[in-house]
C-alpha cells in the first residue's frame, strides 16, 4: 500500500513538472529550430542587402533587468546608513529630515510630518505660491500720473507717484552698496528719465506718494520689536507698496546683505520718504516741483505721464531665493493678496498660499504660516511638504535656479569650505536663533539628483549648520551600491 502511494505521488509530481515545464520546453525547442532556420535563410540570401539590427546588450535574465521597485529597499538602507548617524547628533525630537528621489519617492525619513521652524526655508514655499499664482512674467509697474492739464511741458497740478509693490525699486547708490554684484534692481532713475522723455519740465502742484495698493501694516505684528523700528541690522525694511531702497533712509555705502547688515535705518513713513527721494532726483534732473511732497491716493482715472517696470517675476524669485531677501518675500505675499482680489495684506497672502498648497494636494498637517520670509518664529513647515514641493517643481523653474549653490553663490557662498559638495548642492538656507535648516537638491556621485530637507530646532545655528553640511556631503555617495542607471538594461549594441 505504501509503495502504491509513493508511486502515485511520483507520477503526480512528474505530471505536474511536465505541465509546468512542458510549454517552456516546447517554446525553447521551437526557438532553437527557428534560429537554425533563420541561419539557413541568412545563408541563402547572403548576396542580398542586409539591415543590421543591434542586439540587446543586456541578457534577458540579467539582474540588470530587475525593476526599480526591487532595488528600492536596498537604496533606503543606503540612505538610512548615510543620514541617520548624522541626524542622530542633532536635536532628534524637535527636528525633521527627509530624503527622496528626484520624483519624490522617500528613501529616508525622520519625523517627516513634524512641524519645525523653517526660518528662511519658508521662502521656497513663498516662491512656489508666487510663481503658481502670478507667473514668471508678472511685472510691477511704478507710475507717475496726474489729473491736471499738461501744456508745453508744464503739469498744471499735482503728480502722483503710484507704487505697485516693486520689491527691488532702488537708487543706483543703494543697489551698488550690496556685496553681491550686479544687484538686481529696478532703477528709479529710469522713471525720472521717462518723465523727461515725455517732455515734462515743471510740476506746478505737489508730488504725492500713493502706497494704497497694500495696507499700512509695515511689519508682521509678531516680529520682535528690534526688527520693526529704529536703527540696526534690520532683516527687513517696512512693507509698503511704495517701496524704494527697501524702505530704508540710511544704509552702509558698501558691504550690505539682504539678511541685515548695519547700521540701517528704516523710514517711519516709507511712502513719504520714497516720494521725497524721487522729488530730489527730479530736481537734480531739472524738473521743478512747486508744491512739495505729501502722501495720498491717486484719482481713479488719472493721466499717465511715465512708468518703469520691474524685472519679470521669474528673475525676482531667483534674486529673492539666492540672496534670501526678506523684504522681497514679504512683498510677494502682499501682492498675492492684492492680485487674488483680497486686500494686499500679509494675512491675505498667507490665505492664498494655503489655497495654492491645498489645490496642489500638499499635506498641510503640522504647517503654520504667518509671514512670507520665515522671520516669524511661529512659522512651522514639515520636511515632507518641503521635499514634495521641490520634487514637483520643474528643473527649469526660476525656483530651482534661484537656490544658492554650495561654495559658489548667495547664502551658500561661504559654506561647504573645501568640500566635495561645492557646486553639487543647490539648496535654500535658513537661520534663526535656535533653528537652522537646509533644503534643496544634491547631485550624487552616481549621477542622480536627489531631494532633501533638514530642519533642525532646539540648538544654536552654529552647531546645526555643520550637521547640515555633513549630511549633504554624506549624501553625495548615495546610493552606496550601484545606481539604478548602472543596474538598468544597457542600450542595444552598448
């Protein structure tokens, strides 16, 4: 009985193997016969012209043909081994780090949904929302208008200087005072020249500054008092639609940085100060102003006299990110509010930003935004949100182009000293008391571009910045094994 059961089992297994292997074996035999027939056919037509077709360089059963999903687990191990020892040296419970592929697939995550103070890394999100709503071709137009008769070059009444919120409207000496040159700016002298070209030589009335496009809240209420008034290393000027020289009335003649370099003095009434400076320039150009200077709203249907346009928004966004221009990012936020039909306010702008993110399907859990620059310590971003934004943005976007390059441009010019990361890390910096962050792209040794965000909170920036640089440098070697490009099928004939 036992022998019969064994025989039946053997017969069953042989039948099973025959069914499983039979079809492949038959296909193999057919393939061999077809190959032999093809060879015979080739011999018989040797005299005919042939079309050479390159054969696959990678065998069908090579491990190179394993899909990326098979390789992904080992790559997450690589990312963990590179990132975790460095992240663990920082304030673990109050920080987040995320590393993803160029398409946004996470390969390393530490507290990805934890809201952390982003400092100036918030400017990445501000730039994204600004480009999404206003577009890279949006320009600000600062105008001189009147409601009076103009005859023989004489304006028989008042002229209004109407501000549009241009964040880089500047005099030549102010633009030249910055370390980074050439400094992107809208030359207010061009506005004066345009009025001259229009033939105006005399203004009988007053020159009136109009900053009504935005509200009169010149600083975010939650900012420290030392950042809002007085003289010092002010990180932002007053926020106004008639913004000239960042709203400053005194500043160093050289060595300036947008993040604050003193002594700098903010105007108590920036619209009045801007108008007075333009009146001075008009006088120097031979255009008399009889009625002095004041502030007020232009009539609803004025007569245009002259204008000057800003550079396109794409260039302004690049400037804002590279130089970490706080004033520019805050004015972008107010412009979002103004353009979307809400008043040109910080609160209106943050509402538009939240709408843009929600429409894009970005996760907003743990996110809180109260300004556009990241100066407010109450701002919270997650590393998950930052990497998702960076992974979604096209690589030819002004946002990508504006991120500082390690050891070469902007706020990363003096960082990553003698590091292999120089020129290969493109990222936004962020620094506040007790917080620091870095988020952007890394071009790895394998030829891949990966996305990363690291926000550290709870220690002095002096101790956190070295961690960021070590992390980015370590990720240059990602993946530790062969890359997907190296594992994938070789091109035919390669």
